[in-house]
């Protein structure tokens, strides 16, 4: 059975092409975000450990448990470890 009068115009091809490009771009973006999310906890974990160590060191210095020279020495050591 043939249907007369049905014609795919030039805008239909444009929409099909654009929707295909958008679909593949979104799929690639999701894959990149998933890969980054899987790899990033290790990196963020080490950075948060350093900041919490600095906070602990600052608390000890504020309470007077360690002196200025020891605080600066330990702070320099902590910051030297961060890549």
C-alpha cells in the first residue's frame, strides 16, 4: 500500500542529524562523568585527609600543646606531601 503525499523534507533530515549528534554527545558526556566519579574519590580522599590533618595540627597549636616552631615544621611537612 502506498501513501501519496508523504515527503520527507529537508528540515526532517536536519532534525534527524541534530538529534543523533546530541544523543551521542550526551552518551559520551555520561561516560566521561562516570569515569571521573569512579577515579575521583581517591584523589579527594587524600586532599581531605591533609586538610583534616592541618586542622588537627592547628587545634593542637591553639591549645598550646605544641610550639610555633614545631607547628610550622609539621605544617611544612604536611603541605610538602600534597602533590
